[in-house]
C-alpha cells in the first residue's frame, strides 16, 4: 500500500505509527527506459543503516519477492532519515551512473 510520495517534507508520525514501511525508487522521464540496476541506501540519525542492490524492478530498499516488497522498518518519531538512490545503465551497478540522488525527511 503506497502511503506517501517523499519530497523532503516532514512525514506525520500518525501516518506511519505501528506500521512497517518500505521504500521504492522509481525512475521517471528519460531515465525510465535506461535504468538497468540500482544501489539503494537508507540511514537515520540514530545509527540505523541498510543497503540494497537491485537488478530488476521494482527497485526496493529492502528487496522483493516477485514484486512483493520485503518488510522494511518502523519509523521513529523525531528521527531524520536519508535515502540515497544511484541508478545505473547496466546490471550489477555497472555501466554509466545515470543518477545519484539523496533525499532526507524527518518523522514528526
């Protein structure tokens, strides 16, 4: 279930309270047909960190089983999270790096 598109705005804790969440990176525009793999990282200001390499869509921060997302994490109120997405033109995070984007958000 998609609950929010992250744009850097604060995420209300009431939206994620008592839920396990996952994240997906979606290439759009000219990147949509060029991306073959992704390197994904999430961390927070409390020392949590997770990395995931994906060679097929969906590009999920915690992986997937035939398109069903693997459970992610419970977000903590007052924590700041940073997501980093790197898209590549070839499998196994090879070829040209097409995007290196960082997005941070706080759960309030």
